[in-house]
C-alpha cells in the first residue's frame, strides 16, 4: 500500500476524487495501492504507522487537528498532506512556518486558495472547476510519492528536491509557497540535500523523584529501672525505689 486517504464517511465521493488526483500526481494509476479509511484522525494515522505506509492524505479537516509532535516521530518514513485550510484566497495564520506536515494550495497558474506562512506547494486539480485544495492536496502527495519511489529516497529528500525545483525556483513566499512541483526536475536535481530540519527530539526525562525518607526504627522497648535490696546473703529485686518491708532502702542497679 502506497497511501492512505483519511476522510469522512459522509463524503465518500470526496475521497474518491482525492484518490484520482493522487494517481494523476504520480503519473500512472496507482488507485489499487491507495486505501481510503473513514475513521478518526488518530486511528487512521496509527494504521499508517503500523503498516509502514509512506503517505497520509487528509483533505476534509483542518490542519490544526494534526498532531505535529507525534507525527515528527515517524517523519523519516511517513509524510502527511493537508490543505492549508481554505479555498478562499485569504491569509491564514494557523501556521507560523513550514511544519512537518505539507500544506497545499490550488490554482491554475498560481495559488488562488488560502496562503500564509504554512503554505508549501500549490497545484492544479481536475475534479472541480473552482480550484479545491482538497484535490490539489492529493496531486501534490502523488508527486512526492513518485519522487520517493523513483529515487528510493526518504520523504525529506523528496520534499527538498521538490522545493528546490518547483515553479518558484527554490524561493519560498507566502502566496505560492515553493510553487508547483515538477517531478522530473526534482528527480534530476543534483544539488546539495540539506539535513532534515524535522528531527524529533524526545522531551528530557523527568527528574527522578526524591528518595523516600528512611523509615524511623521502632522505639526500643523501655527497660525498667531495677532496684535491689541487699543485706547479708539475701538479694531482693524490685522495679521501684523506696524501702522494703523490712526497712532497707532499695538501690538502683
């Protein structure tokens, strides 16, 4: 399986159109290798992780639902694709920068859907006449997947090649991102591949809890003060002081 589309059961036609666009972006029909799931984001993502599926496409829910920190742990082998968040040509501030998840726009000659600091690529789509980033999102996913397959490279390398050779010529701006991906140019790219900036750093371990204070030893049993009364060969032992009945004073041992 090459890709999962995570979608809503209420929009099955929507998911099928995204599947079509993934094949168009890939350059051949790979629909038999694309699985549509209608479950929760968490469940669908975990299925992708558990089954080593390299591409996860979600086009009907907002990018804000994605779990960036969790996704980062699996980024070396798994890439997520989302629309930036609106099909209107408005600026969105839901992302401050390009994150681990690829955010998409749509248009014919430039992006005409939402733009902002999180936009990475835009592309065309053939499923709607109004330029829907839901569908261009699938096409962009198909293109990245094609680069991965041809070069047997990881997701970051494919993504960086696409950035450097897309229609903005390696330059990013908030209106078009890096532009429209050219698959062949990305495959032919011979420049440096910079280090993956999306490296998961586990949080530092919590400091160890202070040791429990040692338990206090039980109080030793009290030892009674022993007194004796001695005269001649006769020794009498008592637990209190005073005088014995015969008038002798009891002395402490």
